[in-house]
């Protein structure tokens, strides 16, 4: 009996490591795709996906060091986690990129993402040497439409993020289909 319990615990730890980002403890890309299976399996659930990037993150790492970058990533993760709804999905896709699935209507989502950008802009992050810095994020989002696969939706959100960055950063842009 102990062997089965021990083996079950080892499997649970392995799954946790494979689906979670070790720094932020958010879902990683693999964990995100796994979690999205249940969302996509629920017909009729409206949701939006945002792709978020920290503005000038390379400059933070170059100026203050990678430990400071990790502090910023952890701080932003915690702040975003405190702002999302319990049923939303927050993931660190890699580097300074995050994806949020907001299970709500498109209109509610635009307001939600705008509030998120504003909250991060008004936050202050304290580094280990007691230096405080302000940061901003750019956010692109799109809403799920029946018939679109997940990769297409994520690409649309990423395209909207690119537009937010090209338009001056520290803002939210919605993906607008050209068809």
C-alpha cells in the first residue's frame, strides 16, 4: 500500500513539474494547453485570450541584472494572479510573455485587460537592493469564435500584442479580423 501511495505522489510531482513554471509557479505553455482542453470542451463558454509582454524587459535585465528580472516576473505574476477571476487561466508562456484566458464576454474582457495594464503601470516593484522601479505591459487580445483552433486564437492575440507595442506600448489592442 505504501509503495502505491509513494508512486502516486511521485507521479503527481512529475506532472506538477511538467505543467508549472518553476519561477512563477504559473502554468507553463504545456500546462496551459492541457488546461485549455477542458475550456474548449465546454461548448458555449465565451472567452478571450490575451497575450501580454513586459515593456522593455531586456533593459531591466541589462540594467539591474537577471535576478532583478526574476523579481519583476514574480511580482507581475503575483499581481496578475490577484486580479484575475478564479475561473480564468494565467500562464507564463516563456521569458516575459504571459497568456490569460478570461472567461467572459468580449466587452467585459477589454475592460478587464485595460484595468490590468493600468494596475501594473501604477504598481511599484522593489528589487533586493531596495531600488524601486515602475514597469508597463502591452496586451493584445482576441475572442474565441466557434471553429477557430487554439493556436489560431493565440496567434491573433500575439498579432494584437504586436500592434500594442507598435502603437507605443503600455496599452491594450484587440485583434480585428480583416475578413
